[in-house]
C-alpha cells in the first residue's frame, strides 16, 4: 500500500507546521550550519525527500540564507507540479528542480552525493527501519548533514479530555505502524531510531520539539475525522465506539485544544 496525500491536506497542515517550526527554529541555528556545510562552495545543495508541494523548501530556504540549489523528490506528480522553480527573499535565493521517484522502490536513484544537506519533513513515521538504514547509508557516504522535521512522537493531548480518547489513540497509533509502501512503518518510534542510528554514525545530533497546537475548528475536524477513520480501518469491531467518540469530539470542536507531539532532528557529520 502506498501513501497518498492530497494537496488540500498539505495546504491545511502547512500553517500548523510553520507555527510548530517557529518553536524549534530558535534552537536550531540553520544559518551557521549552512555556512559550515557550504565551505567554499557558492551554493548550498539540498535534497528534500517526499517534498509534497514544497512546504519544507518554503520553511527552510529563508532560514538557510545565501544561494541554494534544491532537488525536490516525491512520487506524486500532482504535488510536484505545484512546486515553485525559484524562491527568493532578502539575503537568499533558492533554485528548485523536481525529481519524480518512488523513494520506496528507487532510493538509489537519488543523487545523494550532490547534497550537503538531506532533509525531509513529515516523512519518518511512514518509513520502515530497513528503509531508514538504507537512507542513512547514503547520508554517510555523502558526508551530508540531515534535518528530519516534524516527526510525530506519539504524544497526543486533548483539552478537554473525553471518554474514548485512549482507545482511539491506541488504534490510531497501530494504524500509523501499517505499511505505507516502505515496509512496516516506524510511526512514533522513528525519532528514537533515527537518533540512535545517527549517534552510532558519529553524527552530532540535536533534537527539539515542534508540536502542533491546534485550536482551529477546521483543522480539529480534519484531525478528528482522520483519527476516527484510521481507528475504524484498524479495528472494525470498534465501529460503534469510534463513531460515538467522533460525534462527541466534533460537538466540542469549537472549544477544544489539541497538542500533537512532533520532534525535529538535526544531525551534523
Ligand atoms: C505527510 S506528506 C509531507 C509532505 C511535505 N514534506 C510537507 O511537509 O508538507 C508525505 C509525502 O510523502 C510522499 N510520499 C509518500 N510515499 C512516497 C514514496 N514512496 N516515494 C516518494 N514520496 C512519497 C507523499 O507524496 C507526500 O508528499
């Protein structure tokens, strides 16, 4: 089974991603990192894996600064078609080119050795341990830095809490571990595994929180419907309870706060 993500969902989540990354940005000095990675090269070369419509590019390019060349990789041509070719602002200029590849089947086709920074946002929970290991072999061979942003870490806190939250979360977490095309998915285990592997490679690793804090009723409804659908797909016998939970949650969507735990992981060779 492959994972399909609509441009509408990516657009809905992007403001929450940006707000979450404002929290982590203060703790990650990407401009200094970029200067170090660039060395004497005029342009910083970045590869963004599973780029979607380019949210990671839009977030990182101003923070990295200077001249940048991006290779944006995804398996969905509709998302790649929405990517910009050039982005610029005060003190920075980024040129982007798309690469249409199924990363689960053809990881070796990505020209990793061109990159000084290999990045991905909201990808790691979808992949398997063996795929992550294969990726990190390429990272090490390229002697590149990595930035894995917005990785779910399993923390989900509703205010107010309601009956049924725990059961739906458990089913949702189990659904996250299903194969998304890369083998058994790591789900919330991905962060700890990536950090352990990067440590073992001798990389210097920084981990910071980038949580979603959602009070917007439109996003809350999307989250509630998504979680209930995943819970149902995971456990058909839970239908009545999942539907009742969804109805209770939707009725409260105008006065609810949901925190979804995420982590950003930056590692330098
Ligand atoms: C949660 S979205 C994240 C998109 C983007 N990085 C962002 O932060 O908005 C996951 C992305 O993974 C891509 N994807 C899923 N499976 C893939 C595969 N086998 N090969 C390449 N891209 C894949 C999807 O098309 C989607 O763009």
